[in-house]
């Protein structure tokens, strides 16, 4: 349940910056800009007493745009937005984020689709 709540909350928040946000794959007729996320179930934290209620979820974000300038702008906006999540709640569910980190964004140009693509991983502790 926590994972589904996280995905919904993440989509709610990210769609404030990029309107089209999709899980796993974008529909074939999607027009850029859009964002695709791939989330995991996550790993529950452990202590000597057993598993805790908190967990760490890894998620991959893919930003797709029609121009390089748009890619840079959207990537910077998403990264700025993500950094505000730490020690606060997100989404309608008011899901509390204890910590959030992200890896270095990687940018590519897709010759076949003529689209610009940036992807990076985030790690969130709920």
C-alpha cells in the first residue's frame, strides 16, 4: 500500500511541473514534454527488533522533450522540486518523506524519435 501511495503522490507532485506523467512507459501518441517513472516496491528498514514501518524506495525518472533548452529547463525544475520533498509531505495522501537523494542526470538525444531524453535515479525514504 505504501508503494502505491508513493507512486500516486510522486505523480501528483511531478505533474505540477510537467503535465504528462506516466508509470513505466508513455503511450505511443504522447507529445513532449512528458515524464516517465519506474518505481520499485522498495526495501523495509530493519532493526534488531525486526522490520520497521519505514522503507527505502528507488525510482527512475525519464524526462522527454522536443528541444535541448526545454530538456535543461524541465530537468532543472524537476530537480529543484525534488529537493523540496525532504522532511515534508507530498501528494493528497500527505506521505512523509524522511530523505531523498538523486544521481547525476544523464542526457541523450534519440535520433530515431528526434527527442531529447534525461534520466536519473532517486532514492526516497518514507
